[in-house]
């Protein structure tokens, strides 16, 4: 996955329009003014698309950039009164057309999508830093497996993969429950059975606050076990609700871990 900066494509289009101002007989000083923006945005386009499947378009962009650079980065002995001639105009026209044709041909193969907001969640944070939903002092108390699954769940939510979101957010929460229980009792989980009913029961026995166990019951009431069953799918409406419920329980457990582990 690569983030797309649409402004690069926009400004490149603007820059290429500047080339239309070039005329046969223009001197270097005048021609340069019409090449500055094309040079800047052709170079930026080449960099932006280095991991994008546009090989012919990038080659054409580099060829056009080299043509522009020949005028803008002239070496010693270059005559500033040199004029833009018919051969230059012909070469420019060909290079620009090759670029446009390559881009029109290859851009159809690009999968460019807009990731829309999911409820009140900021899309950028879901994709890049979902753990920032929790205060930094709490994040340091959360186990690595829980953070990994929470990030996976957030990305799945952003890309509208609700069942994957449910699977990862529940798995991450379960990893946190086991870590929390171990912190409360001073030893790893010793019961043969592992499900949310016994987690809630044993956390209550170990002294977990009601605000934690009651929310775990809410998640269990949503039939969490079916989210990992092959014949059950989660809807786009359900996934954000489950994600929010688990986020609340993660926050409360994080606060308890902060209290228990100074």
C-alpha cells in the first residue's frame, strides 16, 4: 500500500501546460520561465511514482525532464542567446505526447481509491497510528501482540473488511485480558479453558473493576465467538461498534495496568 499525493498529479498537469507557451525563436531567458514548473513537477512525479506500476510513464517523464534540464542546467560555453528552434519544438511535442499516451494507457491499471471515514474515526489515524487513541502513558503498558492486532483491526476497518476487523480487535483484546489477569494474580493463565465467559469470571475473582467486566460481557453478548467461525460474517455496521467496545475496554485495562505497574 502506498499513499497517493494527488497534488503532485495536479501540479504536474499545470506545469505541462506551461510548455505550451514555448515558441520557435524564443531566447533562452524567455524560454526558461516556461520550463521551471515542468522541471520541478516532472522530478517530483518521478520520485512519487518510484514504487507505482507506471514504468512507461516514468520513462517518458524522465525523457521529458532530460529535455527540460538541457535548457535549465546548461554548462560552460552555453550561449544565452540561443533560440528555441523548430527542431526543439518538434522534440518537445513528441516527448510530451509520448508521456501523455503512456500515462493514459497505464493509469487505467492503477487501483486508486478514496478511504472514507468510518463513524467518528479519523481515517489517517486508522491507517497510520490507531494506537494514538490511547494516551501514551497507557500505550507503554499494552502488550506487543495486542498493539499488533489493534493496528491490523484499525486498517481492516478503514478498508471495509469488517470480519477481519472483528477478528483482530477481539484477538488483540484477548491478548490484553490474559496479560491483565497475569498481572492481577502474579502468574500465567492456568485454566484449561479459554473463552470470554471464563475470562470475565476469573477477572472478577481477581478483583477487576466492574466497568471492565461489564464491558467484556457486552462484547460477549455480541457473540464474539461467532466472529471467528467460518460461517459467520460481520457487517460494516457491526464492526465499528465492536471496535469501539474493545477500545473502551483496552483503555480501562490500560489505566488499571498503569496503577498496578508504576
